[in-house]
C-alpha cells in the first residue's frame, strides 16, 4: 500500500476502529486453537459497537469468534451454523492458530489479511499471552483485552422455525 492508501486509512476506519477484544472471545479463540492442535484453527472475528456493550467509547469491540466454514474440527468443538449467525454482528477480521507457536504472519497469511482490519494469530501452547494482533498489512497492533458483558440476546437471535428445524 502506497502513501495514498496510508493517508486514507485513518479516515475510513475512524468510526468503526476496532478498539479491543472481549476477554471471553479471546478465551474462546485460545481454547478452539488448543482443541484443533496439532491442526490449525481458523475463524472469523465479529464485532459490536462499543456503546452497545456499555462502554463510553467510539469503536468496535471483537465479541465473537466463529469457526470458518470448512474448518476441520475435533468431535468436541463447535460446529459452524450459519443459520444462527446474528445479523447485527459485523465481520472485523480473522483469527487462526500456528501450532508451531511462531507468532508472525506467513506470506500466505498476509494474502488473506485483506478482509477486515484485525487479524489474530494464536500459537501453541495457547496460554493467555500466546497471541498477537496484526493489521491488514501484517503490522503488529495493540488490541486491548476488555472485560465486557456480552448481552445474552446476541446469542439467541434465531427464530422459532430455526429451533423447530433443529429439533426435528
Ligand atoms: Zn498463519
């Protein structure tokens, strides 16, 4: 990205800048990565407006981690169910694991970092500090871990028809 791109970026993302990640979402990503070991875990980051979470700040907080479609999982890990994906959550980037523990993006990673402003790499041994966040250019960024309460209704945003289909 050239000078022009760097100049434009802060303006484009000012209102929706990702200011942090919910502690629960980070924990979920670490656990899912550990579950997938020695395979790679790959997921999508979704965010919500900070103010809907009771924070007196502008910006977006990563509140949810969704397993990417097609990702191989162990029998105990969550399945990807697009039906239950709440529509009001916006995709803000990606998360994936490096079972070798190296917390730097590969060339292949950089090619996929274009979708969304935040990309997290989690590495073995998957402790609470075994992760790093990057921007779309692969530069390390500070992502604050926020202890926010995520409203329950976010997780139950599906219809009775969905439930009936699931129970059938
Ligand atoms: Zn990678």
